[in-house]
C-alpha cells in the first residue's frame, strides 16, 4: 500500500512569480502539475479498487481478518473525501477569481 501525500515542498527564496517569469519553465510547471494531479487521482482510484477487492475477498472467505477490509475501506473513503474537499476549495477559489472586477 502507498501513502497518499499531497504536501508539496516549496523551496525558500523562490517564488511562483519568479518561476512564472521564465517562459520555458511555465510549460514545465504546468505539465508537472498536470502529472501530479493525474498521479494523485490515480492513487485515489487504486485505493478504491483495493478496498473493493478486499471487501470481495472478505465476502468470499478468502480473508478472515475483517480489520484488513475495514482499514482498506476507511483509507479509500478518507482519500476520496480529501479529494472532494480539495476540488471544492479549488472551485471556490476559481469562482472568487471570476467575481473579481478588473
């Protein structure tokens, strides 16, 4: 099992504006963020599949430990809830930016 980590380290002394000022790096940053987002969503999907598989194995009697199935289900639930909350915060920020008058 893999841990879901959403913390992104930020180097001190560098800012997003400095990084965005370099036109060549903007494309790299964008694709990197897209890759990171895709990887995070894929990990949530994998945890959901693992929880489903564990529940099916528990139902068929392949595994006897109910704790293993409950932990997998709870981990999948928590990562999905976290993903939904992050999505909601991003949408709220987007709507707030769209309401700004220029």
